[in-house]
C-alpha cells in the first residue's frame, strides 16, 4: 500500500494504518482508514484498503459495499499515475474475489432456505439481503422473494417510514431492495432522508453515491456494468435459464469475450469523454455482428415476442410455475422484463 499525499492529513492517517497492520492491529487500522476517508472520501485506494481489512476481519457486508464503490470508481488525472496504476490492480483484485462472494451469497441463501419457517421474519429478510448483495445471480433465480422481503422490511420499519424513529442501516437495506425492484423514487427518498442521520463524511459519501447511482443515465450504468464482473458466465447462464431464454454456451462465450475486450479499455479511460468513445466503439462492434447475421435472430425473436400476446402469457405462466410467485409479482416482473428487452433492443440492435 502506498500513501497518496494529495491531502496531507488523510495521507498521515493512511500511513498510520499501514503501521497498525504491520503491528497486527487490524481493528486500529480499520478505524484509521475510516478517519482517512472522512478527510478524503473519494480516494478509492484508501477505500480498497479499508475493504481488504474488513474482508479479513470477516465484516463481509461492509467489505462488499466498499469494494463496489472502488469497482465503480474512475481513474483520476488529479491523483496521479501511481494512484491510477494501483487502482487498476485493486479492481482486478476485487474481480478475483467474485467467486468468494458468490459462495458467501450461496451460503446465506442456504441458511434462509433452512430457516424460512422461522417466525423471526426480519432476520430472514436480512439474510436474503446479504445473499442478494453478495451474489446477484441468486436474485435472478429467486425474484419472487424480492417483494416478500420488501413487505417484511416495510412492516418492521413502519416507525421510520412514518417519520417517528429512524433506523439508518435497516432503512438503507430497504432502499437497496427498492433499487432491485425498480422502485427508484422510494429508494431515492430513503437515501435523501438517511443523509440527515449520517455521522461523518465517509457515511455521507456512501449514501450519496447510492443516490447518485439511481440518477445515472443508462449509458453510464452500462459503462459501469461493462467494467464490473456482472457478466460472469455463471451469472448469464443462471439468468437465461431462469427466463427460459435459449442461449447456447457458444453465444455466452462470445458475449463474455466481447465484454472482456472492452473492459480493459474502459479501465484505462480517465475522462467521461474517453469512456463514451469506447462505448461507441463497443456498440459499433455489436452493429457489425448484427449486420453479419450474428444477432439478427435475437432481433427477430424480440420483435416476435413484443407482438405475440400468447407468447407473453406463456412466459408469465412459466415464470409463475418456476418461481411459485403470485399474479401481481409475475405481472410486475414481466412488465420490467419487457422494458429491459426494449432497452436492450434500443442499445444494441437498432
């Protein structure tokens, strides 16, 4: 780890954290890094170091949140070449931890299934929150549990929703569920209210980052997705299977390879303009594939599906049978799925 002396006081805290780690005092190092981030909250290198220590202290939820912020951080001309070089290495280290977090998510979901009849419903909902946070593929396979978890949180947190008593971390967990379910307005309202209860600049930065992410353009979110590991083969396979979409292993591999090629370019881009140019290049590549006939069958299938009410009803029934979801859940999911397909067509096929 290296200090980045843009802000001397933060750099000093960082160096003290290094010394504490050398003395095998991880709890002291953790607090010193939080102190450094209270001075310079946008320093992704400090934040990776904090996440690394938390991961080794088995504070996995806190570590995952910090790693996600690092993963979506951009290179900085202001912070210099050494900062950018280390940030790229740390992002790779975070990607290398994906399987470990996937396993944690699986373990949490198994714990939920084994105890799903437990009368402590909120405890079960928190377990699901952790499963979805660690492993997004689990969410794709169990979308019917999302609304159920939201209802449990809403019932337990009614005092906060009514403005009587505020529970910051549980409310932020509810906001995360709102995000996953596409209820952006409700998530944004919670994030805005949570800012009244943060204790320091680091907490404020974390909450503000979630609020800002809600308002990002689809283009920016696409860039973040391409830079992340969310297009992992296992995730695509489980998602397409859940939605009854026929995608061969060869098609999946081609998609993974295309994303991997552009990920390295995006990670080397410093300005938003550079990232947008790379995205345009990526879309141009997909257009070439479409013109060569590689994607034409997907476009034809989409256009057929969007007009075929019987096919849509069949999809609803398959989803309901697969997930044991109620009618309203299937209806909401199908509507969202149709919107996602429309956006996919706009972004990639038109």
